[in-house]
């Protein structure tokens, strides 16, 4: 069976499961997308890894795994989504240490969160994409990165009508630093977007 390379296209609220998110993967050389339901923690972890401007003051679980792996010269070479059973995707981490390759079973959400940190490619088999892939048009804004578009979807506790118009740019930077220090990444994303909007 041939492998198909996937890229992360975005993260959005799941329309089918409350409190969950849909991670949308898209084949590199094609138009099919593979939506995967993941939990809120994993969604946030993936979004933060993609969003380079936000650095947590303490390592998240997947950051800790990356630091641990780096310390012991373990490299995640690739992630393969290898099985789909009853709507559940199964994945493997292909790791290497001292030129010895190991395959480690992982939840797909964890595997992808780690792939983003190791810059490892994500693959699935053609038959899985045939079975679960869909053609989905995703609205894109060229001036925004894919992470920046989707991280706003994770702003669970921020009111939609929150306005920063009366806050100075200097104060926005101060609040951004405080939000990151308090690990309030949803608020940090909102503040960062307001700062970027004013720079244009």
C-alpha cells in the first residue's frame, strides 16, 4: 500500500462531538482532506506548536517529550496513520536512535502534536484516505498562517464582543506577556492578533 503525505490544514470545533475539535489534514498532492476528532488539550498543544510567536513559560507534555527525546538523542522521523477502525484512527511514531529504528504506538492526536515539534512528516495509507477522506473547501486568508487562522477557534473563554480598541499598543504588549506567563494561550492569541492588526 502506498503512503500519502499529509499537511495540517487547520483545527476547528467539532460539529459532531461537544467539547472536541476536528483536526483537518490535507494530502500534499491532492484535494482530499482527512478530518480527525481530537480532544481540547491536544488541539491546544498542536495549535501552540504551530504558532511560533507564543512560547509557554513551562513545557507542555508534548514539549517535555521533545526535550526528553533531544536529551537522549531520539528523533521522531515520521508519523504514520496506519489504521482506521470504527471511526478511530491508529498511528505510529517512527523513531530513531543510534541508527536503530523503532516503531511506537500512539494516539493520532499525540503523534501529530509531536510531529509538529520534530518537524516530522505525517503520512497515511491510500486506502485510509479513500475510506475516510473528503473533499472540503477551506476558506484561506493569504496574509495569515494556518495556525493563526485556527488558533482563534480555541479561544473558549474569551467573549466574542471583547474590544481592545481603547487599550494602547504598549498595554497590549504588557497584557500579552502576562497572558503567556499565566499560560492563558487563548487570551494571548487574541491579544497577538489585535497587535498584528494595528501594525498593518
